[in-house]
C-alpha cells in the first residue's frame, strides 16, 4: 500500500502511518528512518526526509503505528482476513493445492520414532517453482557507510545473513509540484519530451539520474560487487502512479477521487484510455533502459501498485476491464519496440492489490489475446495481522493457478505491530510465509522495506536485528530461485508447520519446520523416495539466529526434535 506525507524532517509519524499497505513518500527516505512503501514528502532535490502516511487501509481494523506498504497512520490492515482452513489433514496430501485440509490440524507425527501416516516429505510430488524471497528499497537511501556492509550482509549474504534473492524498486513517476521526481524530461511548457517513431510509437526522454533510480543503481552495484556471497537474481519494478501533471493530464478523475492537477496530480484518478499507448511506450522505454542505466535485466514489470486502494498519496485506480484493455495496448506498443525480443525473460505483473485477490485480472486471464501477456499475478497481504494470526489462511487464487500463472506476494510489513522484534513476531511472519507457500502456492515472498530504524523494516541500521529477518532467512537462505516445493504433511503435530523443497536437479532437500508452541516436539521426518543424506540443521529461536545446530544422521526416517518457539531448516542431500 502507500501513504502520502508532507515535507519535513524524519519523524516517528512516518512509521506510525506505515501500518496497512503501501505507503509512498514524496521524497527519498533517510536510511536511518524509513517509512512505508507508499510515501510522499519532502523534495528529493533538497534531500527531503522521511514522509509520513495517511489514512488506514480499507478494511483494516486499525493496526497500531508503523505498518508496511500502504497503510495509513491509523493502522495496518488487520481486517477480517481469511477464515481458518479446512478439516485437519489426514496424511497431508489432500488439500495441498486447494489450501484447505493441510493448513490446520493434521495427524500428529508423534514423538521420536513415531510412525507417520504416510511419508511426510513427498519428494516425488512436485508442487510450484519458487522464484525467490526479497525486499523493497522504494524511497530508501543506502545505509550510512559505517552500517552498510553489516546491513547488506544481514539481508543478502548466503553465508552470514538471510540470502535474499529478489529486490523490488519504485518507478518514480510522481510529478507533485513540490516533490517532482523529474523522471520524464519536460519542455518549458510542461509537456513531455519525446520523439515519434515511424510506426507511431513514442520514445520518451527519461532522466535516469533521478534520485530514486540512483539509489537502486547504487544498491545493485553493491550487490554485484559482493560476488558469490550475494546471489540476488530477480529484480522487479513497480509504479505507484502513471505519469500525470497539470499539462499532460494523463489521468482522469473517477468516483473515488477528483484529480487535483495543479497541486497533487500523482494522487488518485485513473489512466485516461486515450493515453494507454503513451503509458505503454513509457514503460517500454523504462524496461529497455533498465539494464544499461541500472545494471541488470529487469525480471518483472508491475503495472500499478495497489490499484484497489484509495488513498491520499501517490496512486491510481484500475478496474478489471481497464487492466484487460491496457494489456492489449501494451502488447501492441511493446511489440513495436521489440521489448519481448530484447528481453525474452521479462514478465508483466498485475494487479498488486492491497490484499490477496485476483478479481482485477480475471478478464485478462479469460481472454486468449491477453492471457499470455500476464506473466505474474502479484498481491499484497495487509489483511493479515495480529488479530488473526492463528486463523488466517490466504485465499487460493484458483483462476490464476489454473491458467498456470506464478503468484508473488510482493508486499507485507509488521510495522503496525507495536515495535515487536522478538521471536513472537518472527513466528507470525514465518507462519504467513508457510501459508503463502503451502496453501496459496505462491512462488515468491517479498517483505516491504529493506532497512531503516523502524519496526516496519526487515533489517535495522543500528542495534540488534529483528527476529523476523532470521525467520525469513530460514526460507530464503536455503530455498534458492528455481527450487521446487514438494508435497509434505503441513501440520504433522500440534502447532507445527512443515514445508519441503528440492533443488532443480532433485538431489538436495530443504525442510522448514515451525514450532509455534512452547514445548519441544519430537518429529520423525520420512521421505517417499530414496533416502535423506546427513541433514544440517539451522535454527532461529529466542536465543539463536540462523544458527548451525548440528547434523542429523540420514536415512529413510530422520528423528529430530523441534525446539520451542523456533523455526528450523534441515538441508542436505537426497539419494537412492
């Protein structure tokens, strides 16, 4: 989600407003005190400070301060959320694809040496491909030099940190008179600078030295310089608004918002269909220039951040019909410019809704002319909060899955959760990741802000790192891009959540076990094909952070004990 703010020095208000969705700052966010995803504040040209957020997300019941992308100051979206999943699993196979039966209950695997009701790791039964785990650097300046290495290691190192593999950045289209990103160069009269090509398409003049893109370029340069210890392979970009100013008027007022072209043209409204081709051309110019200007190929281009969330910061509304119609125009313009020929791996994402819904892309999925253009279905998860941590189950996006689309969760934050950095917070985040991967069959999990000093950040620029970083790292360090989730008994014991993954070659396994209870749990891990080799155990608990806690002897059955209130990952070979 996003939230707009006013210019001024960094303040705690910014974090208080980050609670329920994408928050958008008007100015770059100081690395020591970032806000939420969608913010708007001081002018980037003047080195403005952290913006604050506005109203709380629709449907939220008011998370307390500091939410992630998109919530307002009143709080994050802790709305009704999902209902509890279906009946307890009876062996772990039923319900994995629909999300019902394997998410609650489940027949206990018992203590050490107990007999499981069938194999609890079904190595032969492949589910979805995993694309990665990551964070966003939208509006963030790099950490100060003294903290940068430690922060980046905590986030990206595969030997010392979480080993994140995905970065999401913002496309800076804001043109607020006081906070103009100045990404599209303009003529003296305010019109955009472009040339018209022989096929009728336009090539726009873009300012790649824009402050936000400079920060992204700097981050990517640092990631590449770290060598093999940082293995970030996926990069995605999201716009919070299409271009719009008092002269261009690319956006129209709608039933939610009358666009203030003079003072806040970046806020609300909907893209004028007469400018669909213009917007497609600008996006084409952006993705084609990304590698030369930023340093890597763009993996995923999103069309709009939270198109179903009306707010007072940088934003735009889209209906399902508008997305469908725009996809058709985008295909024409991208084809003229050879985008898919030059970038054959590029995927287009929509809708990045504030909550996990697919309604805005159903017409696109239903039309054979647009179906293939939608590469990734993106969602946010601000319906999940402390009020429903034990019952929330993400919805299954059945139409998207049936169409063979990857689903990415691209934004979530605990910023509204009263500054909790403990193992309690970490277990909540870990459970959400588990539910997303196992129930909703998502292929990526992307946290909101990468670094800063507030509770909404995954890593902090000073002090002890929050436990949620390591809980995410229990997945991201070991489950690398292109690994495959395999079926597993999702709830082998009370308060235990289990998921399993294999590498593309099929000779390595990673099993992640969450013990959300307060007592240790003996567990027998079994496999349906071959046998486990010796498995190394890594654990995050109240006293441990991705700690190597030793190896367990391999075999067709491996007896382990899960520590109380912990997340443990077992990794190693699988053989005949």
